[in-house]
C-alpha cells in the first residue's frame, strides 16, 4: 500500500509561498552600479535612541515571526527544537570561551555567570535590577524590555534556553539558569531570572 504524502499546510494569509530573489528565473542586471554615498546621509537627523529603537523593532519582529512560523508549521514541538538548537549553540560557545581563556574556570560563580547574560541583554536594550547576590545565587528582575512586546510567554521561555546552555557549558552543571514565575510578555509587571548553585 502506497503511503499517502501529506501536503504542508500553507499560511492562510498567503495564497502562495513568498517569491525570493536569487532564483534562476530572475534576470541579473550586471550593468547597475551602486551610487557613492555616505551612510550618514541616509540616517537623517535621528538620534542614537531612535536608531536603536528601530533595531529592536526589526530584531523583535524578525525573531518572533520566525518562532510563530515554527509553531504554526510544527506546533509546540517545533519551538522545543528551536530551544534545543539555541541551547546547543550557546553550550558550544561556552566551551570555546573556556578553551580560549575568555572565561576562566576559577571565575565560575553566580555573579560572573549572570554578568555575561546581563551584558548581552544590555545590547538588546534589556536592563536588570539585582534583587539578591549571594554565594549560591544571583537573582535579577527586569521592569523594562524592548523585546517583550513582540514575544509571548512561550517564546521568551524558549529563547532563555540560550542562557541555560551558556551556564551549563561554563559551569559543567554546577550552576543552573532558572526563569522566575513572572514574565513581562505574559502580562506580569516584571520578568525575573536567577543563576543558582545546583544542590
């Protein structure tokens, strides 16, 4: 008996797949040359804050769109695979950081591990307030996040797999990254997470 081939479900908003440049049926115009100009001339008079806001808007829309597409096509299992991929990438990066000396084994503690995540978050316009800093735990809260308006609770939790991969890779499982019960994208007044020693 021949196995029935299931057709992939199309996005109901699209009658056909998006047309992408670079296909063979798209003719190349090799005669065109880009004009000489300075990028600054195209930035008008926008401030750094306005430019950063546009970057966050672009990144947030792009990432959340990718995750929504995965969930639509493959369900929550697809998002779990995305989380697994993010975890593995950061875990591998953590091992490379130890190997290169960028991060030393003797520096493994909750504060230093959390600081790495906070540095990356700052690049995305996310700034943490420290709630507790002790030898076994570093706990923070976030009251303002540039990306929260684009993500839902499930997407935020999936993306936090990156942080878990980093912490696991650097500490060899001695410490763990924990998401708190509150999350801005879920309608709570703040997000919270902590790096804690495994008991």
